[in-house]
């Protein structure tokens, strides 16, 4: 399996997780709990993924937008963890982060299926 195909499969799984979290939140009447859990997993996973390259992240090795994305995901994970732990985090923070992440993933899916990429 190529790296491109693996990224496509992961992105499809993430967007399906977003759809599933919305379904559980609205139709199963679970409130924001599934949204907070998905934000924690997604934001924490992104932060953990980038942790080994933290030195390169802020040295100009990557494009200037990547550090902002990683910091956003770290903030998403922290706000979700605080909300899960019972601290008062405004619900619009977690719902907004969820919406932004959904747009990020949808855009990445569109990009992957619209353009041929060769990953190195």
C-alpha cells in the first residue's frame, strides 16, 4: 500500500469519526461529550505526532503555517482535556475547534482526491 493511499484511508476514518461524533451528540443525546473526546484524540494525536520534530517546527524548516496548526491542535487537546476533567470550558470553544478540525479534514480529503501526490 502506498503512503498516499494510507493517508487517504486515515483521512476518511477521521471524517467518519467526525460524522459519528455528531450523530452521537445530537441523535443519541450525549451532549458535547463525543465532541470533546474526539477533540482530545485528534488534537493530542497531532501534538504527539509533531513532538519529535519540535525543534524543526519553529526553525523555519517547515512552512510558516505548520507551527500555527500544531499549536492550534495542542490548544484543542488542552481545552478538551480540561472540559473532560470537569473544569468550566465554554462549549463554543470545543464545538468551534471541532468545526475547524472538520473543515481541515474535509479540505485535506478534497486535496488528496483532487491532485495526484507523491509522498517521499
